[in-house]
């Protein structure tokens, strides 16, 4: 159940960023973390990673995928915490342009999904191949 919720969230966020690319760029530009020339490439890579993660999550139940998702959402939480620390009270479109929320709410949601991903990593049994 949690797996499909994360898939839906990743697809919705990537789609919203893709549809409203300029607004997502403006959201990234507010933090001054990336040079202007690198923002488009970064956002394109982020959208690709979100779509790829959603696709892999639908096709595979690998525990390492959950570890990667946990790291991705930890990075999202760090970005949201930075926005909050910098005092950027402009609504964040981290989860897509359709869902705008304050930085603290984005931080809480990212942290919760990060914890779910890490717990799914530890819950999943390692795959052992029969080598005989």
C-alpha cells in the first residue's frame, strides 16, 4: 500500500514539474544554490529520476530501491529544511506545482516518506540466490 502511494506521489510530482517547468525553475532559483545555467539541467535530471524511481518501484520490490528512495527523500527534506532556514516563505512546489505547501510542511512530508522508505528497506528480506 505504501509503495503505491509513493509511486503516485513521484509520478504526480514529476508530471507537475514537467508541465509547469518554468515555475519549478523559479522555485529552485529562490534558494540561489545552483547557477542559473545549471538549473534547467538539474530539474530535467530530477524529473527523470522521479519517473525512473516510480517505474522501478512498480516493476521491482528490491530492498535497495527503497534505500535509494529513502536517500532521495532525505535530499528533499534537506532542501526543504534549507528553504525554511533561509526564511523562504514562498510556497514550495517540491511535490509539483499542483501541491504548494510551506517549507516546514514539505520538510515533514519528505521526512515521513523517507522514514517509510527506510523502514521498507529494513523490512524487505534480502534476495539470496541459490548458487548450487
